[in-house]
């Protein structure tokens, strides 16, 4: 694990494993506490054509950038169509989800949480899990 005294790490998403989240979503964890990050964590999620992430909330704010594809973001009941590089900011506790607007092409988002101990609570079930569970098995950071 890196510490904050180290000069940093280089992460190459193409070389990192994508963890299945179910429902057509796969996540590639990037920066997190395991690298020594203290104030945020981030990663990439790929959502298959026609799939959507379930409605959920977090215990912290989140910023999401659409990297590729066509997306709809639902924030507190309002839906917004996104184009690549459009960015959303969602405060803690606000229900939201991302929907792939294409029936056949995948979409890719880069997400950043404002805490390394971010949690995700599914609106439908009330189940809460740490987001870092998606990072637990990730390896492949190279030190410069």
C-alpha cells in the first residue's frame, strides 16, 4: 500500500481487472485508501447497452463524468441526457442512478467520491455497503 509520503502511483485501467457488479455493470477501481488517498476515491464503471445502475444514495458527495457512450442520469427523480464529458455532481443522500441510453453500445463513466469510506445504499432495499468493497481485489498500480 502506498502512503501519502510516496510520490504517487500510475494506474492503467486497461491493465486492471473489471469487477462485475451485476445488472450489466462492471467497475474498475482506481485511486483509493489502499494507495494512501485520504480525501477521495474514484473508478470507472462500464454499463452494458440497455442496462442501468439501481437507484441509490451515498454518504458523501459524488462527481461523475461520462467518458463514452450515451447516458441518462436520474437525480432525485429528474432525468437528464448526457453527452461525453458532461459531468454531474450529486450531494450526499440524494437518490440517483445512471442509465445507458443505447440499447446496444456500452457506456463508460468516471466517478469520484468525496470520502475514502464512501458507502452505497440501494433505495429499493435499504442495503448499505462500502464502495471500497469494489476496490478490495484490485491490483496493478505501478509506482513511478
